C-alpha cells in the first residue's frame, strides 16, 4: 500500500511498474485511486461494452463452465489460464472448421427473450492468417429446443482485416444481436475458429431493451434512466443470498462516489444519482467487478 503525488504532461506516457529480483512473480488484487480536487474519471475500459445490464463477466470462465463446441467432429480439452480469468482450448486437430468452445448461458439470459445482447471478449490464437485472407472467429448464440432443433444467431464474424489483430495475436470481439427463445430452450454462447489452440479472456455479456430480468444469484443494474422528477436513477437487483456493496461513480464537472448496500432479495431498487445530461456513470461491486462500466447520459 502506498501513495504518491504524480505530475506529467498530456503528451507523456505513464507506466505502473513492479520490480523484484525473483525469477517467478505474481501480482493480484490491485486497485489504483486518485484524490485531490476535481478528478477526471478514467476512459472506458474493455469489457464490458453497451449500456445494458451486465449478465456475467470473467466468472463464466470458472472450471467446467465451458465445453468443446463439437466433441464428435473436433474433440479437445479445456484448461483455465490467465489466473482463471480465461480459458485455453487445445484441439486434437491442428485445424478444423468446427474447433471451438461453448457454454450454457440459459440461466443468465432467462426471462429476457426478445432483447438485445451485447458481447465483448478477447480471442487469441496464432492462426489468423489464411491462404485467402484472415481466418475469422465466429461468436454466436445457439438455441436448442426440447425437441432438439437448433437455431444460430450470429453476434460476430471477423475480423475483416489484419489491422484488427494485435502483436500478441488478440482480436477484440464486440457485437450485439437480438435473441428470441422459449422458456424451455437451452441457450449456448459459442466461439468457433479453425485454430488448434485458442484462448478467450476478458469477457462480458450485457442485455438491454425494456425491463430486464436479472439472472438468479447475481447483482445487476439497469442503465440509468430519467425519472418523472427530472433526476436520474439506476435500478439495482440483488438475487444472491447476502447483501451486496455497490459503488456508483458519476462524473461531469466533478467525480462523485455513492456507496450503498443492497440487501439480498432486492429487485429493481431505484437509486437516485447526482447526474445530469452529459455525465458518465460507472457502477461497480466492492470486488471491482463492473456492473455498468460507462453510460453517458443524454
């Protein structure tokens, strides 16, 4: 723990550094805060994207949540990487059009049929370049009915050029799609790419469009909305078994923090926020998990 005054020019690059002589080092549970006068909030991070209710983030990468997309035609194994904040799929075939992974997200999307879902995830491999251009990654929903019929809804199919691939072989996947399903359907989120080794990390899925039903066993926040009294409000739900501490940051001419406790079983609690048109709103849990990473009010 430490503090320091920092002065720099707008054209400078600022690094945060950790140095120790050890050959193996790990760092975790980090936070950086700023104080002193009017504070400028950080630029939007990625993920999540979109102004909707965040249904899940990197916790979806927990062991056992993801499985191989097509075990019959393109078998493989999945391991956790990035300190359990990502997964790696190692396929039996160096290349197969059906190589990929999937996860059952039925419990997260339940009650929100017909709404728009926004995905953000980082996809990494070293087989983007193909004979006829970029080998694209597909991100899509697969809806499976009780009778076994399947329907795919595409979220992303790219990238379209090598410019979207960084020096570490990472493509940031961003996309939205309207999704309709029945209450008895099973909904999967799928990533498919031909590469024999694939990694996925930094994921979020959010939903927007009308009144949103939060997933069971979660804390969720609807994007800020203007109330009849002319003030802005967020609606917070807590369907977990214990109270949750929430931090709401608003920025306009200044940066304001509101910390509140939302009791277990709360659904759509309206919380007034000190914001106006043009303000940016960030909502985080006390674990620094974004519920709304940034919404710019109109």
